């Protein structure tokens, strides 16, 4: 951490990347995206592991372990629940009991068969 | 304090950071969303595993046990949750992440207070920031959870002096952060944590239930930034990049969501503080309405040329999405044109209704987004509103005092006939009355959505 300016540079560039990569998301995916991003900040688990691994007292160890549990819930639970949500989007096979429109009419028109 | 990070580890961290970027990129396109999420999981796992191989850690067994406990809790929670309760769970996961970040920062602060350490003002500021924002995200998320789970009222909670208390807490947090920069102290650190908890609660209390999703997104971004700051404290690039990505994209997503509701973030957070005029009656009205039986409505639907279904959270609560799909199937077989109109904030979170209907295997082609279908209501014979209210409330267009004023709505009022399926005359989540219920074109069918839809289904079948 001798060079705060290097870290500041990484930070600022990451801000732009973070905005850029999701700028075209459709509202359909807002919920899974929020949930997925939520799981990514579960990476704090890495920090929790580090501080717990260097804990100097029993109190520090206990606090550290609590942080590890919380961070793991965030990370693991977050990714699993996001996957569960997305599974439902991808499983939309057109086999729902004959009622599925065979060929959807022109974009923008009504979806049901006339 | 911490062993020097070897180059190969730095490279693994770089790979993890790239995976996070690809994950967010994937998550914003329908085709690659699942792969994206998987890449994020791989990146996070990689970064966390590598730490055990280079850092000279104590307490490894205890740490592994803690990870196992957290994993079981996370997986069980994620697998068991009903799709309708998804927003609460996301809020909860976000909250525990924020709490973890605050604890990590406090432990680092304990290290910094030992003699012989000079972390520098920048790192001390980052520590104070992480403690306040992390604990604020934690307590804010808990209140959010309580509101969505209906453990407490979902209406804005206001008490005299709330803005003052909020302002003072914020000021105190800034002051104590400045004090921390001049010299680290464990006591000040703990007080900062408590202030953070207070700020989180005071921030979320005045927010109305319908706006809570925006707050989840905002708190999510906050946790991201807290994690980024902890990355600086620990001199860890993957924490810095991962946290910043979530902080930036989360802030942007919050703005997008607020835009979909036609509101500003400031209005959502502080709108209720400006005065009582925005609060609705919140009670059942005794004005006359027209209600009908399942048979009347079956005739209405069965002989209609074009029907639009407006599903809302009430549908999901009743777990009636499957029955609804059956009804639509039968109507379609009779030759009626049917489409679902999905409001961007239908359900309790933007995009929530799409998840719920996808679960019921409603064909994707029948789901229409608001902008695509709003022009079609004029040529529609019957609009069937199932467990929705605020998203078709004309007050959003006509009464500037209403809390939802300015929110884009589905133009259900333009259809020839409107059928509301409701449990009672209670207003929607925003707590305001819906004029459309009293419209002469409107017929109400009272009862549990699943029950009513079942009766309606058999009535249509026997036409």
C-alpha cells in the first residue's frame, strides 16, 4: 500500500468498467443481476479468512470466525440463489401443452395465436 | 501484518477480477446470464482457495469449519426460499456481507492500534469508511427484510426528529472518521460501528414498501464499496476490484430501477420526510363497487376477442401462477388472443414477475413489457388484473400528491372492461386507493387468487 495512487487508479478504472458492462441490461434481468452482483461482494470472505488467520487474541479469532460465516453465507448463498433464478429463464422449452404459439407473429404484435 | 503477496497469487487475483467483469457482463444478457453467474462463482472460489496456499495462516481448521457452516446455511437458504420471497433473501445476503466487511475492518483497526504500525491516513480513512458503510448496509438490510417479510409495517415509519437524528448520526460518523485518520482507536472504531447501524436503520425506516427494492439495490452498492475499501486496507487487488465493480454497477442499477419507476433516488429515500401529504389512507374504503361471480366473469372472458392479463404480487402470494396459465391456455384454445402485461416493477423487485411466470412455464412470447403493450389496451376487450393494484392505478398520472405520482403505469383504464381479482378492498403496497376500482367499467371478483382462478377456470370450461 506504498502507492495509494496506484490503488486509486485501479479504483477509478473499475468504476468505469462496472458501469459499462451492465449499461445495456433489460429490466427483465434486474433481479438476477442484483442478486449476482450481491454474490460477488461475498469475496469479502477472502478478507475475512486473512484477518482470522492472523488473529492475535481469542476475541479477534471469534469475531473473525463470525465474519467468515457471514461472508460465506453471502457468497455461496448468493451464487446458488442467482443460479436458481436463472434456471427458470433458460428452461422455457416450447412444450407447454399445445397452447404455445407456434410461430410468434411479427415483433411488437400480440403473442397469442389469433 | 500480512505476508507479501507472491506474483503468482497476484496473477490468480487478476484472473478472478477478470472473471468478475465477465460475470457482470454475462448477467446483463439473457443468453449468457447463467454462464456469467457461474464465472463469478469460479472467480470467487479461486481467489478464496489460493489464500490457503501462500499465506501463513493460523486457525485453518476453525476457518474451514466456519466456511462449512456458512456454506450449508447459504445453500439451504437459497434452495428453500420461495420465489416470492426472493427480494427478502437478497436483502439478507447483502446484509450479512456488509456485516462481514465491517467486522474485517474492525479487526484490521485492532492491528493498526498496536505500537509500531503506521498504516497511513488513507488506510485509516478506508477503515472508518468500511466500518460505517458495512454496518449501515447490515442494519439497513435487516429493516428491509423485516418490511418485506411483513414482520413490521411496510408503510413509511416516521417520527418527529427522525431527520435530525439521521443528520446528527451522519455528522458524528464523519467527525469520528476524521478523528480516526489522525490516530486509530478501538473505542472510536466500535462507536463508528454503532453509528453505522443507526444510520442504516434511520435511512430505511421512512421508505415505503413499494420502494424498498430500490433501497436493496442501493445497500448492495454500499456493501460493494465497503468491500472495495477493505481491499485497500488489506492491500488486496481482488477485493478492491470486485467491490468496486459491484459498487459502481449497483449504483448504476439503482438509477436504472428508479428510472423505471419514474422517480429520483432522492425522492424515494427522503420523499416521505417532506410531509404527510404523500401518505394514503391505508384503510378499506366503503364506497360502492360492482362485484361479480365467477360465472359472470367467465362469460366476459370467454366471448372476448382480446384479453390482457396484468399479474401482480398477489398472484405470486397465492401461488396461483399455474392456475392462471391453465386459464389462459383454455382461453387461447377458444380463440381468444391473450397476452400478459408485465410492469417493470411488478412483484416486489424489478424483473421479479418474469421470474415467477417463468417458473410457471408461461411461454416467453406471451410476456409483454410495458412499453410494448401499453398502446394495445385501447383495442382490448377485457383486462384481467390478478393481484395487482399500484401498477394500474391512474393516480400515478392524475394526482400529483400520490406517492406513486409519475410512475409509468399500464394503461388498463383504456380497455373496454376491467376485471379485478382481489382479496379485499385493501389498497396496494404503496398504501393508496385505486380509483379504477370504482370505475363503471370495472367488475371485482373477491377472494384468494388461486381459488377465484380455479372457479373461473371451470366456469370458462363449461361455457
